[in-house]
């Protein structure tokens, strides 16, 4: 949990709230579906719902924050 708290520092509060809601909801959904259905069905259902949470974050975050986030991701991937 400590790593998640460090990652969330400096993020917009509404984005963090969506992330926490997604984490709890998707965790519960996966384990409930995994008990009743095939694992691949559970994974697909959770992936579809994750797309909805990503959409919500993109609509909640200001454009400038998204540009900064993309720039940070590209520098981390390039080893910089």
C-alpha cells in the first residue's frame, strides 16, 4: 500500500478517488466472478470495466495533467 500512496502523491484528488473506487470494485468483481465462472470470463469482465474507469479518469483530469503524465511516462520508458 505504501507504493500506491507514493504514486498517488501530487495527483488530482478526483482522479485518486476514481482509482481507489476502481481498485476496490474490480478486486471484488474478479473474485466473485472467478468463483462462479471460468477465469477467462472473469478477466474479460474486469478488463471491460477497467476501460470504463480509464475513461472516467481521462474525463476527470485536466488536459495539462494528462500531457505532463504522458511526458513522464515516455521519459521513464526511455530510461531518462
